């Protein structure tokens, strides 16, 4: 096999600015292996995938765990990684679901073009210049997957902005802008913020779980509490609950993350004997639509503490609605912010007109009065 030549960012502007200034003249590109500047004003470059390294320790993890170490240690290429990823998806529905989203994104990028550049900075790793990605991992892998599926034999590019002042806050904001973080993703984001604030960065060769588990040795300062509140709207008590998730092993953490397992379910599982955790996590992820009650009953059966219940008659619509409202109101304790009622009020009135809002307000006041009357009569 021919030895791969080292690509360098060292003379990016020198390589590309002349071609950019003469863009009205049709000339062949000077070096297909080098990044090309495509927008001089914003310093947007086309960067080949082989020069890019996503952040291994960010909050939203895309690449399956068993593929991560070889890829991040550069023992395998992005092409080989994608091929193995596609193979894993044939027998794992959670991986397939994630992969299908990236395939759709790759098609969109191909049809409409990459509107938003990825961001990162240039680092030297083992004598090789690497574009260390800060944001945009989904675009990176979507481009890679598209190239493999199409049988593209060249070197795909992504558009990139060089950010010489990268921050975790930027990365977390980007992840949250795409969609809400899972409970496991929130735990990673919070732990990374606190660890970095205390000068604890990932070491070469360190895996994700061993890095995040270091959070157990760190105490929150006033500064880190303020950082958590500002970046994630997270209080100290809520932070402590999330950090308990790192007691799970890596396989269970990944399954819980991909299955978007609710915090309540995770806490219920971890309240039982540790030896039951893997089976309970797998049980929840095995069938879409399983609930907290399903997991609770499953754990009861495993632990031999399940209580036999008499068959229940179907509930009437009023009782069903009342119990649903009760679950919502009592579940506000899990909302990770100081003002828990304000966002609920915003959500209730967000898509109503003035008349509907008045009707809703009147009924809530009537219900509150009825509740107060019955509460006063309770012993």
C-alpha cells in the first residue's frame, strides 16, 4: 500500500487566495489534497474528511462505541469506519435509526449544498496537521456516509470555518440547537463543563467513561454552578442526579442514550440491584413505546418483588384526563430550571388566541377553587 502523504494547513491562504482572487478564470485546482478557500471574506475552507477529527468527548455521541477507539486513534479510516457502521446497523435497530437520519442529511447536503460550515481549529498531532472539529459532527458523518454509499473514490470535503477561540459553550449550544439532549447527553455536557473548568481535560488514549467518571472527585464551586446555570439551566441538585448515570457501564450508557431513555426510567433502574441494570436497560430499548410502569414491573419480576394486582376496569375519560394532568403537575420536579411554572404557562398559551387563552384561564381558576375546597376538607 502506498504511504499516505501528510496534508498540511500550514500554507492554506498561500495555496488558495491566488485562485480565489482569480475565480472568474476557469483554471484547474492546484492541489486536490489541500483545503481550498471558497469564501475569502469569511475564511470558509473546503476541508477533506481525512484531515478532520471530531471531538470524542462531546455531549452528543454518534459513532457507535465499538468503532470509536480505532477511529479516534487513527488506526482505521473514515471509509472503513462507515462500512463497519453500516454493517452494525443491519442487526441493531437503534444504530440503524441514527444512521438513517445521517443518510437523509447526506442526501439533503448533496441536493441543496452545505449551508452551515463546521467549525474547529488546526492542531498538530504526531507531526500531522489535523482539523479538530468543534461543531458539525453530523455534517461530517453525513458526508462520509453519502460518499461510501455512492462508491465515491475521491476525497469528499466539508465547508469549515477556523475558530481559534473554541469553547464548550459553543459546542453545547450547537448540539442543543439541533435537538434536545438526551438525559445521558445532558450528563456528559454537564460533566465536561465542570471537569474542564477544573482543569481536567481528556488525556491521550483515555476512553469516554473513564474521563467522565472523574466527576466524582470534583466539587462544584460557585463559578461552576453559575456556568451550569448559564449554559444548561441546571441546578446543583439536578446535576448531582445526572452524575449518578456514570455508574452505568459504557454499553448500558450507550443503549440508554440511543433509546432516549427518560431520566425517571434511568433512576428507577439504578434504584435496584446493580446486577439488574443491564437487563432492565436492554428491556426498555428492545421495544419502542415501553413506559416507566413497564420497566418498574419488569424490575419487580426480576427482583421477585412484583405485586399481583386485580384486573382494573377501563377508566372513564374524565378520570384518564385528571390522572394525566396530575402526572404533568407532579412531574414538574424533573424540570431542570428554577422557574418551572413559567415555561409550562408559555407552552399552554403558546399557540392559542386571546379567546382560547381566556377560556383556559377561567377553567384553571375554577379547577383551582374546586381543588382548594376538597383540600380543605381532607383530614
